[in-house]
């Protein structure tokens, strides 16, 4: 029987995951192995992809008889009648898969780096240096500069606000949520020089955004807006409909005035014609 060929899909990982540490690394790990397994990593001080793949057996610590590990053992293991703990196979396979993803990602990055170095050396040997710096069209230079643009507070703020605006257009043509009115966005720079983001909704609820890769994920806020507990969308739609109604009433009143003016002008012209006819007959 032929062996089953496994598919390692590295697209599950952010492009720069190998540089992640602490909170960023744990957020990615939670998406694949779950909260309990990430707690195991934190206890052992595994803070980055490299530190994970260098450990021979990440579950070996569970063999230690330690009261501090008992609660974690209950979450990750099955307990036999003789009080022996065995790691649940599903959790073990997910952790192994996560390690394989990281290793495969490292291999791909090495290949890409080698190809880029080879391409750069070929271009340098065939192209004058002056053309490399001055021969690139301005549009391409703008694209290159935007791709290397630092992700500061303004970048994250604009990305989040634009994402919410795009979601509103897809959700309903009458929906418009304004930052500072319908919701308030708070960005904080943490000790590890990474940003955290929270949104205070117009209904009073506070929603934390998860950062996956280089950008914040908006799904938590969208789920809140669509829930029955949130009144922000209903309020925003009500204001929009009210504004449209006021505009329609103004348009109708303007039309009434124009109609009255036209009728008065017609009556005046008719009266003038009648007077001229009587004068001519006399």
C-alpha cells in the first residue's frame, strides 16, 4: 500500500512569522494548536519559532511530577487508572504539524533568499549601476517604497478604518460608521514594540483585535456589530433613513414652491392676453 503523501501548507503562517516573538508568536500558535498547547509553550519559555523546533519533545515536561503542572496535564492529557498521564493524540499531532510548518517555512525562505541573491548578481553584471537607480519608473519606485513602509500607528489606524468602511458598504448600502462617533479606536505600543488595538463600540462594548501577520484581523468587531447585543448598526441606519426623509421633504417643499410660482405666472399671462383682446374689440 502506497504511503500517504502529506501536504504541508505554509500559507497558514504569516510571511514574517520566523521573526515573531512572545505575543505575536503565541497568537499564531493559538490558531493552529489551541490555547492549552500554547500555555504549555509559555510555561517552558518557548518564545519563538526557532526555540520551538529546537526542543526534542515539547511534551516531555509533562512527565515531571509537579503540582504546578497538574491543571495543564488535565487539559492536555488522558489519565489512566494508575494515574499515568498520556498526551491526547490530537494535540500531539497538531503540535508536530506546527513544527513541520515552521521547518518547511524556513526551507522555503532559504530557497527564496538564494534565488534573489542569484537574480541580483545577474542584474548587477548586465545593467549599469546608474540605470538601476535612475531607470526605474516612478510608479514602480512608489510601489517599492510602499511595500517597505514602516507599519506605524497611522498605518494601522488607516487600515482598520478603511476595513470597517469597506465592510459597511458590503453589509448595507445605507450603513456608514464614523470613527470618533459610532466607535473609538485605541492603538497602544507595547513593551515589545508591537501595537495592540482595541475598539470601543458605540453601544459601549470593548473589542480587542487579534494581530495575525502584519495586520489586525477585524472579524471580532464584525461579529460584534452583527450580534443582537449591539445597537450601533440599528442606530446608524436610523439616522441615515431620517436624514434621507428630511432631504426628501425639503425636495418636495421646493417642488411645491416651484409649482405655485409657475401657476401664478400662467394666470398672469392669461389675464394680460384677455385684457388685450377686450381693448382691441373696443
